[in-house]
C-alpha cells in the first residue's frame, strides 16, 4: 500500500481522460479572458491592502525590494507552471502536475495546500474588501455597526478622526497621542460585509463561467485604470523624506524591519502574486489551453509586478510607512495629496473595491476546479465533480467553497489568513519547481510546447527563493500549516486512499 501511494499517473492516462472529464465544461475562455483572470487574481490585495501593512509592520519603504523578491520568485515559478500547463492542459493545476511527477501522496499534499491557498486567500481578500467598503460607505454618511465590521472577538476603539480601529493596527506614534481608557469600545461579532461579498460572488459563479469572466474583465479594467491614475498623479505629491530611511533599522526582532523584515515582507506578499497559477485551473474551459495558458500566466504576472512596484514607490513617498497599517492604505495616500485631491478619494476606493472583488471571484472560481479534479481521481467524494445541468458549473464544490470562505472571512483577522495563504502557496511552488527537474530527467522525450529555460538552474533558484521566504514566516504560521497538513492526512487516510481510482486500478 505504501509503495502504491507514490505511484504516478501517466501523462498518457491524464490526457486520454481529459475529454471525458471536461465534457461538462464549456470552452469559452480566450487569451484575453485568461489574462484578465490572471490580472484579476493578482492585482488587488497586494496593492490595495498588503502594501501598507507590510510597509508598516515589516519592511518600510524597502517593501519595493520585497515586491521584487516575490516577483522574481513567482516569475521563476511561472516559467515552470507554463511548461507543465503546455504539457498537461487539463484541470487541477499543480495537483495534476504533482500526480504525474511525484505520485498520489504528493499530489494529495499539493491539492490540500491548494485548498488552503484558494480558500484562505478568498477570505483574506474579502476582509480587505470589507475595509474599503466600510470606509466608502462612511464617506457617504452610511455607518455599519462596528461590531459587524471585524473578526470575531476583535476589540475596536472609537478613536477621534480615525473612527473604529483595533489598537494593533495603530503605530506607536498614534498610540502615544491617545488615552485608550477614555475611549468608547466594542467587541466585534463578525465581519458582515466580508461575508456578504463572498456569498454574492458564489452565486455568480454557480450561474456560469462566461458571465463570471465578463464581470471579471470589467473589474480588471476599472482597477488598472485607477492604479495608473494614482501612480501618475501621486508622483507629483511625493515627499522624498518619506523614503528615508529606505531600510529601517531592525528592531531587534526577526522580521521587524532591516533585511529580515524585507524577507518576511516578501514572504507575506507572495499572496499578492498567486493569480498566475489560478489561470491553469481553467484549462478545461480555455479555447486553446496549450498556447494561451502559458502566455496568459506570464503576461499577467509581468504587468502586475510593474504596477505593484510603481504603487509601492508612490505610496511610501506620499505617506510615512508608520501610518499605513490600516485597512485602506491607498485611501490614506490619496488623503496625503491634500484637499484639492478629495475628488480622487471615492474613485480610488471604488477601484479598490472592484479590484478586490475580482480576486475573490477568481479564488472561488479556482478551488471548485481543484475539488473537481481530486474527486474524479477518487480522492474526494463524487459530489465534488457533479455539474449543474443548466449552468455547466461544478456547483456543489462552488457552494461549499463559498460557505467555508464566508465563515473564515467573518471570524478571522486578515494577518492570520494572509500568512496561512503564503506558507501553503510557497510549499506548492517549491514542489512545482522541483517537479520540472524530476520530469525532465524521468521523461526527457515528452513533447513540451513550452520549455522552461535553463533547467535545472531556473527551477532550482525558484525553489530556493520560495524556501527562504517560507523560513522567514513566523513560527506560529508553521504550526498552523502543520495542523492543516495533519487534517489533510486524516482525510486522505480515512477516505482518499480507499477510493483512489489509480490505486484501485492497480489492485485489480
């Protein structure tokens, strides 16, 4: 049995099964749709939420270097994904690639980590979405009760000029100016706006992929236009003094400024780049997956990285990094431009809301397709691969994903969710990079429409950078990942191993 768990699924078998497995899907996604899905998933939380928080907590203005490190790592990983996607243009993304390369047990580990990546990412971004919506509604004179605006158990204080805030999100300078004991406070019950947006997008995704793709394309257009506008206008208001010191001196704690802070910032901000691998989950719905998925993955990653770096430069030049640990840092940057730019504040918030909406959409889109593939292999119950008769979508997996994301978004804070996404994503990236090296040695004869250049150097460097980023994350994050993997092994050894199509075929 143990040897069987490491049995690989042949590429011939995977490709032969693909037409039957994808029979329920509609091939409606062209190159532009796929690129929009990539940009839609990448550009959002990284720019509109994490940029400020990582600058304030970890890297200071040197967040630009954090983005460069993560961008480089993801570019190397994307080249590996592109080769796999051109060889294996089927559903399942890295899960399917792992099945063909390392065997079933590793495929399960990858698949289980992908569940965390997409599920926790949807919840993380929903929390950021909530912050911008609450701020936008406040500007319009609409106030949501504070107890319904944050993670369960979060204590919020009504701070003059700032409104309801958690003390953990305030800088030491701000805390020194207020008397906490004199402030009104409330304990949050749930983050209701975050739960609401997940529910709405789940319904949209059940209705259909083409409708969702069109909606996503509109959201991408809005946010990219607003980002370009912010960068173009913002350069005129930058104060170079805000970039000094560019790398703040380490506080004496690993990951809190200095070089270690840049590395931790790079590890956390990896969540901002994961959209390129979401493209590969839609292979069964792409018109020409072998040609378009590698192209869309690399182009969406390149465009997004450039915009990230420009945004980080402008934002940390507009405002001291110590003031950016808030739910809506870009809005803070707009405020720093002065009262003459007040008209731009609602525009940037609408763009942020659109941008974050598209990310949640793509994350909830991707996970049911991972479930679909794992279910077809017998590792998850068959209801995960049931297609809606009318809408041709994996509706049960989509609904369950939505319910789980609603719960997570409503009760957990953004930092816990974000770090969990980062470490699980990085582990998947490491395995994908190593997989290219292994498959080049095991099956050099396989046709590869796209070839990762300079193997083994490129995939080895990608794996190394991702490992360094993993070890830069807090110890508590490692414990949460281990607990998540233990849960995954429990599911596999209680269900998957007994229902595995591959293992059952071998035992016949």
